[in-house]
C-alpha cells in the first residue's frame, strides 16, 4: 500500500495561493517548521501560521488525495516558478507529492526533490468563529484603511500607536489612528453583529492591502484574535494589547472658518515643498478667499512661489490665515482624501488644522477626517 500524498493544480493557481499566504511567511520564525506551508491535498487547502498571524486559502482547480504534509514555502514557490517559467504556459499542471520524507514537484518535464519536515511538528492553526463581526464592501474597507493608516505611528517602540483602532458596532465600523502629531478618523457602513474594539497592526494592514478584493470582507474578533475573511482567503492576526488614547474628542465640533480648494494643485505644491526644501523643514500654507498656496523658505533667498490652488472660504470668517506644517503629513493626507477639492478648517492658528473632503461638514461624524498639528511659525 502506497503512502503517496499528492495534489495537482495549474501553476498560476499554485502561485496565487502561495502569494496569498506570503504575509504570514515574511520575517524570522520562532521555530524552523514555520518556514513551511501546510498542504491538505484532499481538501485543496494551503495554510500558513506563525503564532501571531495565519492564512488559510484554497488552491483553485486542485485535485489531490492523501493526508496533509509540509513543504518549505520558499523552496516550493521557487520550484513552481522556475519549472513553469516565463516562456511556458501558466496553466501547466504542477504536481506536489510526498512519499515518505521526500517531497517532489513535477512540472513541464522537471522533477525537483526536497526533504519535508514532519507534519506532526506543525502547530495547530486556530479556528476563529467571531461572535462580533462586520461585513464591509472590500473596496471601501481597503480605501478607509489606507486613509486612516497613514496617521499611525511608524515607531516600533510604540506598539499601541503603531496600530489602527477598529470599533465594530452592529456592522458599522469606526477607524482611528494617530502618531501624536496627527489624527485620522473614518467610518464604514455594513451589516453584522455585536460590539467590540481592537487594535490592528499597521504591518498587518500593509501586508493585507492587496488581498482586500472581491465583493465583501468579513472582519471580526474572537477573544484577542482578529479574523479577516476575503473572497479567496481567511486571515487572522493578534490584536495589540493595551488601551488606545482617547483621541476622538480632539476633533473640533465647531470651527472658525472652512476653506475649500483644488486638491490636485495643493498636492503638487506640497510634493515640491517636500522634495526641494531642507529635510525636516516645514512648508507654509496660506489660505485666503480665492484659494491657497504652499510655499517654503530655502537658504538666503526667502520664500518660494507656487501656483494658487483655486477656491475660497465656504463657511465662517474670511480672514487670511497662514500656518506651517510637515510637508510629508500634508502630502499623505491629500493623497488619501477623495474628491477634486479638499476642505481645510481651523479653530485658531496654534491648534490643529482639520482636513476633510469638500462638500461635507467638518463636524459630520461620518466624514473622513485628518487633524494635523501645525508647526511653529518663524518670528
């Protein structure tokens, strides 16, 4: 009686499945067995786990038999890519088989061999059935996470701030992020059950961004494990432990004035200021009833000049105001806010400036918002 365990699928489907588990396979592992992927040939399922994150996905059009086994991720991916090659069809069948301790990849006339690690050494992948969850359109979730995550801290010594706070309330979702110098808030509508809040790591958001596709994404929480189920895969990630700062109250309910100006022109000027100004130096935004401009001081020759982003005051006082700001923060905010125009609101010059989409009230609780602390103006 043969102990052969085998699974066959088109090369493109193998590569797609292996790509989906890539976020889990990145970085150093606690034990060597975690450099392998878990293959269930009878079910056509590929899994990866590193104690903190996991991914379970199907290999499309797979046919197989036998008990689960392990294959080293990097070796398997390279073996399939190199044997099928750029000049061969990606629909070529690829068979991965285990016989004893020998794993074999067969494709396009090639047979490549490697030693497999014992499947018994692989940790059990947690099965998550969240009692609290929200079903959100994939494209909307992806866009909202991008808008908010730019404000999360990049400092690994601040793990709580290096995450996005996600709150689910009967299918509605609120997202918050801050790095202490800027805040971001966004809201999504969906359907679901329960109320919970958790901290989703920035690293996980970046890794999962490309996989938030298809119709809907189901995101939920079970104990301290976050689950994200997409069209083709189910991901899990541990929530960051700790209490997130209460930043929501920092967004102003009333403003002194609001300007709406051309977003593309303002963004282009901000990019020029970031690129051409001295490192860590602020740029200056002047707003008036006619538009806004972004300038910077470089060297001995005073401020630069830039095209005017057409627009003007849409609410409140019409007095001109000028403030300094980190150009990187300005660029990242303008890149993420939707629409042809952006609304910039303020209460008083030393306090943070509020950026939101044009046509929406700054105090609208469902409006995407960025609050950025200004830089002290030169005397």
